[in-house]
C-alpha cells in the first residue's frame, strides 16, 4: 500500500498548520493569549466545579446550560448557538456542512491562516483577496470575490493585522454576498465592535466568538457560533455529538459570568503605551485587538534577539508580511521585556 | 438565501446523531460508560494537575507527554500515535484525510452508527455488510465488500452486539483489503484481545483506543489512534492543531498510569452474573465488552418499564435489532435494578 497515494486528492499539497512556537521561553507573547490567567474567584469556582465532575459520564451533547448562559448574555435564542471545541472546529464544521468540492471560499489576505487551510482540508478552493495599503478591505475586489463564493471569512478585528475593517464595506459585502459572511469576532471583547445586532436581519451572517482570548481559557478550547437557527441545525448534523467535554463546558460557563472588563482595560492601556512607544521607530498597525503588528528592519535578526531573551513572538517570513512581527500584549513584565528589545533596534 | 439549498449535497439526507438518552434517570446504563468513576487516588492526582493549569495558555498541540506515556505503554513509537477529542474525531479525520467523494466505506451491520454517519458527513458512500446469524462477520460478503473500499471499520469487540469477530476472518480481511482496516478497540480492556502486535506488519492496519470506557473518562473526550507513521503524519495535516485541551491531556495521562484491572474485573464478574441470570429467559449475546445485547419480547413495553423505574437503557427499534436492548454493565446496584425489570418479563 502506498499511503500517500491514498490521500484525498485535495489535501495532497496541504501542509500541517505549524503554530511555530518556541519550545523554551520565559515570556510567551506569540499566540494572542491573555497574559492574565482567570481571576482568583473564577479559578475557585472552576476548581469547585471540577470536584463535582462525574469523570465516567459523557458530556451533555447539547451543552444546554452553557448555551442558555450565552443566549442570555448575547440576547439571542439558544437555538441560534452552537458550541465548538475552539472556533477552529466551528470553521471546519461550516466548511464541512456547506461546501461541495471546488466551492470558492473567499478571505482577505493577510488574515487568519486557518480559513484557507481548512478550506483546502475540506476540498474547497480558497480565494485570497489582498487587503489595501491600510490593511483595510479592497471593496471592489472583495465584492467581486464574494460573487459566487460559498463563504467569505472576515476576522473582525483582523488577525494578524489587528485592525477592524470598515464597517460600511462589510455591510455592502453582507448585502451583496450570495453565500455566507462569517464575522470571526475572536477579539471582540478588545474592539467592542460587533455585527451581532444584524444577525436577525441577514440570514447569511454568521458570528464566531471564543473563550480563548479575553476570557483566558485558551487551555480549554471553547468557541461558539451564532447564526440563523437553520444554519445551526445543519451544523449539528456534522457536529461530533460529544465535541465539548464536561470541564470545558463548566469553565466557559464560569467565565461567561465573570467580569472581564478590568483585565481587558489593563491590556488596552498597555497596548496604547506600547503603540505610542513603538510608532516613532517602526511602522505599527493601529490595533483593535490584544496584539500589535510591527514591521521591523530585519525579521531574522529580530527573531534571534527575541529568542535570545527567551521571548516567544510570532514572526512572519513571506510575502507582504516579510519582516513583520506580531506581538501579543501581555502582562507589564512581558511587555517591558519585548519593548526593551524593540527599543534597542531590530 | 435558502439555507437548506446551501448544504453540501452529500449531507442533505443526513440526520444528526441522536444518542437517545433519557433526560431524567436514577440509573444510566445506556452509553457503555464505566459505572465506576476514576479511583480516589487518580481523582486526587487529577485535581492536583488542575490546580497547576495555566487556563490562559493553549494546550500542547503535539500532546507530547501523553503520547510518550501511551507509546511506552503500547510499545510503539510516539510517531505512530495521534490523540483525538474522542475516537469519534479520529474516525472523522481518517475519512476527511483519505476519502474522495463517493469512495466506499465498508462496515458490518449492526455496528457503531458513527461509521456510516461520518462516512456520509464526509461525502463517502457507506456499504453495510450484514453480520451472520451469530453476529460474526460474513467472510465471503465482507471480503467482497473490501474489494475496492477505502476503509473497513471493525469494532473489536463489536458494538452493540458485544462479541469479538473471529480473528481468522479479520486476518484474511487485513490481507485482502486494498484500503485501510480500522480495528476500533474501544472495549479492548474488557476483551483483552487486540491486533496491535500486527501493526508493524500491516501498513493498512489502524487501531483505535479510548479513555471513555474502561478508563472512566467519558467526560473528557480522549481517544487515540495507532498506525503507520505516514498515516499519522497525514492525519496531522487535517487535525485541528489544538484539538485536545489541557485538562483532557492531563486526565488521560493520569489514567494511563492508573491500574484499572480491579475495576475491569468487577465489571466482568457482574457481566457474567447477569448473563447467566438472563440467558434462561432471553436470547443474549455472549459479550467481550462491558455491555450485553438482549432480545426482549416487546421493545416498546420494555422501554416503558425501564423508564418507569428511572433506568436509562439503549433500545433499538429498527430492522434486525428490533426489540433488542443494550444494557451497560454498571455498578451492582444498577445491575440489580435492571435485572429486576428483566426478571419480571418484558
């Protein structure tokens, strides 16, 4: 048996996603995690929940309790929500449920790599639309791309650039699109901007949220999707029935009811301090998220300097993002350490 | 937008998997869970691990520690292992990575429903081969079905029948198959029978194991696959990078190092007691797993009687399994309660 030949044709050229993380680090500012762990009271509640877990029993396949909390919090019906093992899984389910081989999946570039990787992994054809000089949507090109596309994925704010695309352009896209428009609002709690109020008006609008960023739960892998109930019921056809484990459901329920505004505020204050300190020396994108995209002089040298100091950052190597690094806004200690290197010149 | 029309063609006829669980119950013997929760010492270790979790950090995408433990335990290389968010996810990945639309997926019937559901959800064509009168493989029909099939899925022991198929027949199938032969050994710890020693000899052999049954971790969703390293590296192309969360990895690591033989022995002793008590009154399949398949006189009446007593069981309604119920061997209390109803005649 030639195992390689057995592969699905559409994934033969695909490479595994590589988060490119540094193995040993002192500071980790490479994955847009929250530098602050869950607050002490929430941690106490989580550990209390864990003590009550029946480890031998399957999770609630409908995640009824968590969906109830999220429905109330977001003023939507529980039938408009599905929970995922991270938003990644929900992006995958969308593609699995709604794309036939060869269907076009549009996304701006640069953006979150998983859109195109998962499109390919599902036999669809990704079409990347370059952002304009300000990393905003190219309106004409995007409108052209969504014509005939099954999906367009828009990270809002965008990752790795950090900015929110123009609201007016997105509205035009939602109205013009024949397929679904997925607003990936993974960093919504930092931007405060959302398309959620338009969900009822536009059947083709899909909103993704996550507990991995502002809610400090990257470890537990919980994302959720809000969409027309008919979209949700089709997703449930391909969803693995027990996709979200007991502890993740419990942790997300605790954090959904925990005030995160103080932590978000701390991060935003630090972000603005860093932005001000850096923009004199480097091109830096004005950010609506918990990270900054910075163009350094020499990417390889910068990476080395960060590694030498035990700081794991995300460095981009190719195309338009060559010599750009993405710096997660962490704790003041982490930020100071990163700033010191950048101030020395890299 | 007509959302239904947007669906992938191959899933239009698909229905969401329904575990058909009773909402309120006193005893739950419907999902082949372990009636015994993790042992006290393991629970202590798990809670200790949880206290150390950095909730704000992503899990190890490579699950290196857990794979190391499992590699040692099973005498295979870590490169022969991939961890899944339950075995369900691994079955899905196999289909996603290796089937093109229309590829044939063979499985005996009756068997685990997810093989055909996930085949359909991935655009493949399930071909079910009826088991013989003893619920063993029909050798000729199965050999014919694997000719040209991309996969055959064999649950070993089989679910919901509980028996292990003849080893000799499976060996012939492994040798004759042009595609992959997946031995789903979810209940291996109860049967003690495995094809693992043949893994190196047959490149087309794939073994699935789970922590959801004998290891009392259904809540945490951890399964694993052992296969040729080339199969594993292709699975890693479609695997979501952070598919197994931090706590699930930690729980599985603890349980992989916990002696489960005493619990398994208790369950097997109870199973034989129940089997002996029931076989005079009902056709019961001799079981290699932690459950019994029993043919009652009237399925609807039986279901009502169990529900009335607050016992959630799995009842089959259609085709060859009409009036068969699958009873998980639980704790002595659970078993006594189920036996009492069966002894009254249903």
